[in-house]
C-alpha cells in the first residue's frame, strides 16, 4: 500500500509539470486553432533567458518574469514574421513551419550555449514531504500545481469574462465574420501567440528544474507527453489540460512502478488511442451542435 501511495504522489508531481505545459498548447489552439509544435523549443529559449537573469541577479523571481516577458515577445515575433505568411495555405503549412522553427531554435541554442546540461535551481525545496511514513509532494511540486491551477483560472476568466478573450476566440473560429464585425483578427492572433508563448515560458521555468537541467533538447520528451495530455483532456479545455496532465502523470507512474519503464511509452499510446476512439474531442470537449 505504501508503494501505491508513493507512486500516486510521484505521478501527481509529474502530472502537474505536464499540465503546466499542456496549458500552453491549449491556449494557442483556442486562440489560433493550430497546434504549435515549436512550443517546446520556444519554451527552452525563454528558459535560457530566465536563468541568465537568475545567474546575473540571484533572484529566481526576476528570472521568471524575464522568461515570461521574453515569451510574450518571442510569440508575437513568430506570429508576425512566420505564421502570418504560412496561415493562408492551411494548417499543414503552419505545422511544417513550426517543425522547421524547432530545428532552427535548437541549432542556435546549441551554437550559443553548447550541448552540456546547465544547472537550473528550483525556488523551493524539491525533497518530498513525508506523510505517515510515505513520501508525498515536495514544496516545489505544490508550487508547480498551484501555478498550473492559477493559469487555468486566469484563462477561464480571459476567454469567458473579458471582451478581448471573446474576440480572440471569435477570430480563431470565424475570422471572416469577425472582420465584418470590426474585430482586428491579425492583432488577436498575435496576442494569442504571445500569450501562449508566455504560458509556455512559465511552463519551461517550472519543468526544467525537475529534469537534468537546462539543455536545448530539455523539453522534447515533455512536449510529447504534454501534447498527449492536452489531447486526452481536450485541446479546447484548460481544465481538461490539467486533468489530462495529472491523469497521464499517474498512468506513467503506475506503469513504471508496477510494469517497468519499458512499457511506459506503450501505456501513453494506449491511453491516447482509447480517448480518440471513445471521445475524439477529449474528455472535456464541449458538445457540438448537429447540422442536418
């Protein structure tokens, strides 16, 4: 029983990390109806900026702010310079451009910072708290989970309670109609990319301390798992991203603990296929109207 509780807490800790990154994928999907496959590489780039500030100032919080601001700027730049010109050809063009951007960012980071892992200290203790003799969540895990839930609440308010959030969704779903109604679709798309990159930057700063350190490929595996979590929860649902992240984290923890690490990728694939077969839109997808 102690092993079960240990794997449960370990899965929740890992799931909080996946949930934080899945939120960035959900945000760009809601704002632009595209999956940004460069999200991981962009998050690593902003994490380098953040930890450069941490090294210069000694303050993690200043580094976190710098990473988020650089994410805003990078997201807007990518949309203005690349995605705006790839969009008219269809979603596939944007996917190809995003994959090319991954290669460019990783190559540039490798040339500038090298291929060695750099230390990325956490702002809180990473040692798990002990409850009734069982290792539970660490203070840093609680910070990651709290940050993810805070982002969910802010996104919910943004997209359902603010005029600018409703304009962003309208621009993504029906750009031509939105233009006729006076919505600046181009600005809304730029804002969506900027916000998504900022959330990705936050996720990167949360994820990097849980791994081997800062590296140009530090987010590759995390992106794959977070993408699975976003699809499982529903690409249009911030709550689904968090639930999907926690669910994927728990499944990976149980499978690794009871069946061995070799079966972990298979478990993620089985979960993804099961959700796509039973509920293709994700567990928290909204019901669609039927048209006759």
